[in-house]
C-alpha cells in the first residue's frame, strides 16, 4: 500500500511536470556532461522586437550618444546609434529625456547564498570548516526565492557573480547568473559563463581559523596554505592531462583538486578577495610560481597603491567608493581608489558585496567620480559606466556576450528616468536578453518571490 | 619658553578665529527656519553666531566676505544613529567604545566618555558637510549579556575641537522586537514585561532611596547605576530611543509609552509606514534609513523605499539614521534616495537638519540658519543630495573648518606612482 501511494505520487508529479514544464527545467533525457554536471536551463523571458528611441545612451564602449536609438530583437542587440529609425513591426519605446545603459553587472554578490531573511536556516555562504573548501560550489547554496534578486533588478542589475564567502583561503566556486526570476538556480545560470574560484587574503582566514586554534593563524600561514594546495593541484592536473593522452591512469577524482586544476588549465577565473597592496603583490608572485592568472582582486581597498603593478599584470580591481575602516586591512580605503586605478591604466569595477548597495551601483560609481574631481581627475560618465558594465563583464569572463550596447551582444538594457549618475535616477525598464524583466510603470512586471507572498506589500 | 609662546600664539589664533566676522554673500539660502528659502541672500556671522540673514542685509565693514556665487547654503547636516568618534575600526575592540559587556552597566552606559576628538572618522564626515551627529550606544555583538538597555546617546558637534560632545545624555537607547526578545529570554512577551518591571523598579528606587542605601531593598533587576540613569526616563525628561522594526512591535511600544508616560523616539521602524497614523497621533519622531527595503529579517518583511515619504505624508517628524561612523558622509545620498521615492525635497532637507536638532533638543542653538543660532552652515557646489556635489565651505560655530582628511593625504601620496623616492617621503 505505501508503495502504491508513492507510485501514484510519482505519476502525479510527472503529470504536473509535463504539463507545466518550461524551458527552465532540463530535459531528463539529456546525457549528463561530466564537465558540466549542473547545466544551465536558462531561457530568456519572452521579448519582442523593440526600438528604444530619443534616448541619451551610454554604450559601455566609451561613447555617449544623444537622441540615440537601440534596436534589439530575438534577444540580441541589432544596432545602436543616432538617427536610426525604427523598422516597422517594432515596439517603440520613447525615451525622450531618459538615459539608456547596458544592464548593470554586480561582480560581487552573495544574493541567494546569504538571502533575505538572514536567518541561520538560509545562511549558506561560508563553509567555514576548513581553510580549503575549493570543492564547494556557490550554486548549490543559491536560494532562487531570495527577494534580493528582485530588488537588485529594480536597481538595473541584469547579471551577477554569486560568490562563496571569504572565511577560507579557497572558498569554492562562484556562479554567474542572469538576474531573472526562476524556480531553480540552473534556470538562472548564465549559459557559457566560466566559473570563478573564490580565494581570500588577509584577515578573514587567519581570524576564522586562528580563533579555532587551527592554521592559518597568520598571514604567512595563509601563503603556505595557498602554495601547498597549488602543489597538489599541479600534480593532479599533470596526471589528468597525461591520462588524456593515454599516458598512465587518471588520478582518483577529487572535487577540490578538480577546481584548482581548472584554474591551472585556465578554465576557471581566480576571484581573489584581497584588501592590502602588499598582499596583492605576494598573491601575484604565487600566481607566477604556479602558472595561473589572477583575474581580479575584490574589495582591493589599497589597489591604488600598486595600480601600476595591477595594470602590468592585467588584473582587475573590484572595489567600493565609500566603504572603509571596518577592519584594519580596510583602513586605507579611499573614495579616490577607482579613479586612481583607472588613471594607471588598470581595469576597475565597482562592486557591492551587499544586498542594499547592489541596488545602487550607479550611485556608488557617481561618488567615486566626484572624489576624482576633488583631486583633479575628471573621468567622463561615458567611461565610468564601464566600471559597472563592460569591465565587470570582462572580469567574470562574459565580455563577448554582454556588458556593452553593441551589435550582436545580448540585449541586456536599462532605461533610466534620468542621468544614472544622479541620486534621483531610478530604472524605468530593465530588459534581459531582450525580454522585459521589470517595468516600473506596469505592475505585471513587478515579480515577487514565493517568500513574499502573503506578506505586507512594500509597494515599490 | 617656546612651549609658552606656542600656547600663547594658539590661544591668540583661536581667539581671532572665534571673533572673525564673516559675511556669506550671493547665497541661495535654505534657512530651514521661518524665513524659508532666500535667493541671492547674505548671512552675517559674528562671534560664532548668526547675526543676520536675508536678502537685504548689510555686510559689516570688518567682515571677511565669502562669495557663494549663487551656490546653495544650508544648515550643517545632522546625522543620527552613528558611532562616530567612538569607533575607529569596528573589528579592533580596543578602538571600539560603542558597547559594553559589563554585567552592571547597561542604562548607565554613556557613550560620551568614549568620544575621541582626534578620530580620523570625524574629518571624513565634516568634509561631506556633516556638522552634527547623534552617537548611539550599541550592544556587544557576542550576545553574552541579557540586560535590556544599551545606554545613553550623545549629540556631537563635528567642529575641529578638543571637545565634540555638545549634549550628553540626549536619549536612552533600547532595542525591542527580535533583539529585545533575545535579551529577555527569547520572546517578545518577556521583553515588554521585563522593561515594565525595570521601570517600576526605578520608581521604587526613587521613592525608597533610604531603604536601598541601608540594604533593605526589594529584589531589583538593575544595578544602582542603571536605576539612577533611568530616573530621567521615567520622569519623561529623557527620551527613550527605541530600536524597533515590526508594525506590531511599534504598536506595543506606543502603548507602553502611553502607559508609562515616556517620551519616545523610534529608530529603524522599517514597517513604520504601516502604523504611520498611530505614530503621527502620538507625536513620536522616527529616525530611519530610507534605503532599508529588504525583508532581511522576519520583523522587516514590510520594508519599503517609500517608508520615509509615507511617514512624512502622515505627519511624522523624520530624521535620517546611518548606523555607522565611517560612511556617514553618505547620509545626504540617503536623503536623495528618499526624494527619488516620493519624499518632498524640502522635507528631506528638514530631515537632514532642523528635524534631528528638534528631536534631540538642540534646535535652540543649531539646525537652521536663523539669527542668534550658532553659525553651523555649509556652502555646496551643487545640490547637496547629489553624489556629484561637494561641501565647498563648512562653518561650525562661526569658524571655517578644515576639510582635510587622512584619506585625502593617502590620495595625494599615491596620485603619482613614479617618484624617485618611495611614497613614504611624500608628506
């Protein structure tokens, strides 16, 4: 009898699934890909050929276009420029007096892994049980019902990198998401985006493990920990490669070493939490010792002190304007950091690390610009918009797909009611892959997480 | 001898600075007082105070003229809910005087004694036009203490001076809702009862000092110091500043304040808009962070970017809180965001200036540009709510303030990286 009941339940579940399945749910007959065991099932929201006209456009390529038009269809940008007339059959959106930018990208987010509400049951961002947890993947902690995703989208965020926390030397894999409401994390995964590996310098690992009476308790033990891990990973990667060529047996599969070997093979990008300039220089030498590349330093409060070194090594810095002083390694954080990095010719990104700030990366960038002007460095807005679009896309390995308004790119587009660097600017429409994901004026496009059903309506 | 000379010189300079007569001319003045907005006006400052303000005001002969060239002039920004001056680095406990773990000191805890006038955090706020701050005590984060009260808040003037404390004991801080419940054994029912019992104990203590001193006291939950500190609260002289979030908790606090005849100020109040009418009728002001819009706790599920606008619309007096010291410069953007979500511009300016001055009982000396008040004002390069705007001139107590910060020193030192000598040789 119990057996029968469970069979009935299974049958019913199957019926419901087949009735309601959208592209978001993977076809169970798909063959699993050993390289990609949790494949993206992302499908763009429905869209129609759209022409945004009469807009002031910041393209993300360094251009500002007055009275410009953006044309997109089938999820891709067709053309961007002044004096383009919309072809027939396109939905025309008059953006007179409004501004258009690429979708905003937050390269440092913990949405989903530290969701709202911040209770223990949902706190899944830091596997602070071992200094090396390269084997964990942030996507396995992401709760798609975090209302923070919806709030971020209202702030123009169309793409995010979700990272594990910074308790560990190796925190685990990040995941790149398209900021669409979905039932599963696979339904949000950015197709074709590379993984990142979260690493952390400095105070956090030594504090977390020092307090447990374990190593690392000092910065020198942090470094010993990175190097010991890379030695093992190099050996693993060598054996795996040799085995592919028929030379010997492959090593026993090891999730931790698989991820680290992925970095050594150039498939996984190093996303390195690091505040202090001198520590960045040490991390750069470790990367050289083991032959990998650091894609970005995150937080990077002292990047301005070694901006030349970062430029030379092609490393991006993801930072804030206003955050400083909350711990010793953040004491020298200055509002001018971004403009000074930019001045040295290095790649700079403004990030949030915060579910509130992610809603206002445009304002954080505006504060960084203002600080620059205060010391005589005037960066134009057409350049600064890259810090939250094009440079951010580059930093997470999706610059060929999004981050600028250029022909052929994904139609991730934001319409603002004013200059996005004004505190009064709010988003009017947010398109993701050409699908309308948010429309301030139309409640049908105000998605709400399951969690918020039945609760008071804040009404934004 | 040399020390004496320096001392004399310093005293002389200070005296000169104090005596400076300043005329700010060609100013677009938001007085935040009865004169309202004055286009092309003049503010005359004498002996640290505002001697005159208006369109047709004569500039005294001895005045140093500061031509505002049409720029906006407002009262200095007054931010609430900060730890400025008592926290240098949050995670370095030796530099963090915002909370105590003492088992005997809760209500008696007084932030004024932890204020460091040489904190590097103060100039960063001042550079952004913040002239006054309410410093509120917090709770030690490790949850090892179950006393309900956090302690007493203080109003600081952020002038470059050796004594920033302008008004100590400005309010008694307590957290209710989830935090209060946790400290009272895990449930709201216990925290409200415990608070009422504490207040009853204070009244008993006031009536029975003799018995208390001879050891013939009944069982009291609080120490002598704490009981003593709470006397002005039960007398209605010191406001009880309650951090509370959920609408039902706000109602419970309003009821308790009515029953106990307390003066009340709320902070947090993310669901305040849901009980805006009750707050307005009870004439209870609210300190809020306008961007707190996430359901990040079960007690803030109704949080909204429109909280500030809705409370203001209902007639509640609001001011802005910024639960930090290092980032108080952002409070003017907080105000801008509130405006972007429906708060009238003038109301936002009031919430940055005159409202907090009134709420904390210092409006007789600051908070607006009016004759007789301390000359605490800012000349802005543009709209003060915009990040692109800088505070061009900051005057506190009639003295033009230095706008240098340690961060500026760092920026100057590292602006060019190719010197022959290491950056350490750059001053």
